[in-house]
C-alpha cells in the first residue's frame, strides 16, 4: 500500500516556469487476451502528468496499480491504447527488472549500451569509470552480470540509464537492493542531477522521504492524483 | 556513431551470450558425435524392415543433418527468447529496431556456421564416409544450419519460451531428418517440402556423386529467405502463443 492518503491537489497548481520534458495526456492501457476466457485488465484509464526540467517527481501506487505500465508507456517500450505522450530530449530508463545481458561483463555491458547512445569508446570508458567510482563497483567491472549480487546488478542497471547524461531520467523502483550507503549516494546524485536541469521521475510502491520530491502523484484506479507534498509529510 | 561499430558491439554481445552458456558449449561438443552414433544404432535395424529402402550411409547423413538442424535451431531459439527483453532496452538506448534484428540474425548466421563446421568435422572423422567434394558437403550442412537457425528464430518469436520452443524443435528436426533419409515409409510428397529435404539431397550428391545442383542451392537460399521474412514479421509483431 502506498504510504500516502488521498489528499489530491489540482494539477494546474504548478508554479514552475521551466520547460516540460515529458507530457502524458489521458493515457489509457488495457491488457487483453485473444485467447477465449482470457482476462481483460484495465490498468490505466486517463492518466495525465507533465514532467518539467529540474524536477524530481515521485509516482506511487499499490502493487498492480499500473506504475510500471505507465513508465513503459512514457519511455516508449509499450504501446498505449489511448491518449498522448510527448517527449523532449534524451531519456535514461532504469526498469524495475535488471534488463541486461546476463553473460556480458559490466564493462561489455556499458560498451554495448554506450554504443547505442552514440558515445565513442573513450567517452564510454570515462563515464563508466566515473559511475563505477560513484556507486562503488569498480572491482566488478570485469565480472559477468549474472555473477553480481542483486544490489550490484541494480547499480549497473541504474548506471546504464545514466551513462549518456540524459535530459530526463525515468527510474522504476531504482533503489531496490541498495544498502543504506548506496541509497544515500543515490539521493545525493539525483539532487545533483536535478540541480543541473535533469528531470527525474521515480516510481515506487512507497516513498519514504517526501521532502525530496517536488511533486508526488498517486496512481489509483487507472489515473494519477497529485498529492500535496507538505501534507504527505505529515501523513508519513 | 556509425552503424558498423554498433553492429559489431551487438553481434559480439550475442555471440558471447551464446558461447558463455556452458550448456550450449557442451551441446556443441557432445551432441554431433553422440547423435551420429545413435543414428547408426537406430537406423541399421530399421533399414532391414520391409518397405524401407535406404541408401548406404543414410544413418551417417541423417545423424549429421539432425545434429546440425537441432543445434542451429536451438541457437536461433535461444537468441530470440533469451535477449528479447534486453533488446527492447537496447532500442530505448538508441539502437534502431532493424539494427537489433539484423544483429540477432547475423549472430545466428555466424554461430550457425560454427555449428555446421563442428558437425562436418565430426561427420568426416567419426564415420566411414569420405565426401567426394568436402567443401560442397560442408555447404550442404551450412544450408541445413542456416534454415534451421531461422526455424528456431520463428519458433522463439511464436512461443516466447525456451522449453516449448525446444520441444517443437526437437520433434520437427527428428521427423525431418528421418524423413529426408527415407525412413518414413510414405509416398506423399509432403516430406519434399520439409526444411531438410534439399540440404539432404545436396549432402548426398556431394558425398557420393561429387556434384552440386544449382537448383538445390537456390532452393535452400529461397527457403532461408522465406523463413527470414517470416521471422522478421513474427519478431516485429510478437506472437507469444504461451
């Protein structure tokens, strides 16, 4: 259960004047099956949100509420049934499951995804060294992904999203498996990125430190309700 | 970044992923000699049965074709199923979907060549058969590997799971290899359209006649082309039957 009570505020309450980087309007998604007697699940009905540059936005919701579905639609890996999604700038996506090639080493993984981002080998090596130092996994650069612990796999999963210094970061349960030190490093890092103009969306089934976010949405019954961060802090 | 380095990176990743799976390496080394041995054991008694008329060396040819087809099919299947989710992320990271698909097909073709090479060497060393034209015989096995690697790609896209795909693959490759050497007593022409029918004819001609038919080569390439198109359509549109 999300640790927020239903204290929605109007979405037009945003006072920021910064540019939007992702805009989703009336997003709809239903999982259907073409097999007889298959279940139909209406996940998103009219989810609407706008993410601006330099913002840190949280999206919370219970298990099965459609958070990951929403994120996949925002990223563009899942087709929506209705509504609109507009994006500006480069995207860094850290999915909930570590979507990596198990039998590649960390270094090979970075080289592969870095080449996708259009980075040259020298830049990839430089960024990879910096991220490995920041998240403390330098000694595992030549270790295969499937030989890493869950926490270290998640660090690599996150690093792939950060490799090209994207304009917007979409993070689905990004700190799963992190120890306390890495958790703190993660938040320090997101603060620095937001200060540099990166928009960050964090999806989680619960959010502990509400004051870290500029806005928090709760996904409930297929739509997003904006929560008042100050009120949420009192709730927690 | 240019396309070539990205393709190199993606194909290299696919090959490493395949060759670093211990089971795949074990199958590559152990399956061809084991299958050829088992075919010799199984086919000899069958050839004595009434109504069955097998050419000499049919067991060796059948074993080589089955080992090639099954291994190459597994390769195509694992390549599609094992990387499907991560490939989507690769697309988010800037690869064009066609680039990823091309990288998967190139991986399958390169590794299919490796499979054909291993089975060919095993066939030559482990049996009494000496191909009249070794290079053409290798070409026939390469054709079988190419066709079945693409069959594996199609099955992987259809089922989306390794177990279900492998079961269908082993059943198909079994029927096909036995059918191609004439073990299945039928007058029906349907077996002529099975994937191994033409590679078998090519292999037989290369081993015993020392000849190669341009029509057979064209048929194998056409078959592979049609399967490649089908594979692309199935991968692009999904088709998870499970």
